[in-house]
C-alpha cells in the first residue's frame, strides 16, 4: 500500500505545539518594544539640557582685580550677578540698619535657611564682609538696577537704583524704597580660595 501524500493536506501542516507559538509571540512583542523605545528616545533626549546650559550651571570668578569700591557684573544661568567690593563706609552703613526697619526682613540668601533675617552678616560673604554677591535683578518686575558702573546713580542708600519704578536698595542689596517687595537674591556660591569664587 502506497504512503499518502501529506504535502498537500492542510490539516497535516498545522502545528499545534504551544511552545512554538509562545516563542513567536515573545519575539514579536520584544521587537515591538524595541521599536517603540527607539521612537521615543529622540523625544526623551531633547528634554535634557544642552551643553551650553550645563556649562553655565556654575561660573568661576577671580576677585583679585576688583579693588575696594569697585563692582563687576558676570553672567550665571542667563542672570546678571552683581559683585561689589564694598568700602568700609558701605559696610558700616549696611550693618547699622535694624531688620525691623526693612521692607523685607528676610536675607533671601540661597546659602542660608529661608527664614534667615536680612542682617548684613547674612547678606555679605561669610567672614569676608566687604564682598557682596547677588543676583542683579529688581524684585518688582525683573529690571536691572543701576549702581554697578562708576558715576551711575545709586539711590539715597548708596546701593542700587531701579529707574523703572523707583525702587532703591542699600549697600547690602536690601530694598528700602519703592514697589519692590523683596531684597535682591543671593545666589549659591562658595569661596574656592581667598580671591576666587564659584557661583552655582
């Protein structure tokens, strides 16, 4: 008796082996997951900060060339940072102010607790009180106050004057007159040597 030809019988071609189907399903699922991840990667990657932003996360400043009474402005994260080497008279004027007489009694210093009072010690560089480092932005509407350049009007308190709406800051960067509700902010910074600081 001749053997039947099984090559054309569909019922004999079906493979009911469940383990083979599982391998195919797992392989297809894995391929789809890899494809989905490859499609999402550009979207996730563009959310990371670019190299220029990362490079500005900190700024090193050499204070050695800044003589007493001078001020410079450097940029950090797109914001102007006012650095002033205060005179003994400016320090004395700042330390003589009572916190109760201030519009904003808080130091606004990123290096201190949020509730630190706005004394000159809490605003100036620790153990280097002639140095004042702060974000040079008026806290009213974000203008840049005058007082950094020689000959600019510094206001009645010898610090900074915002010509937009008349806010005035003293030699510790504390608001004394005008609509500004808060003192200018002190950024996070550290002295890396006697004459160098890192902001950020």
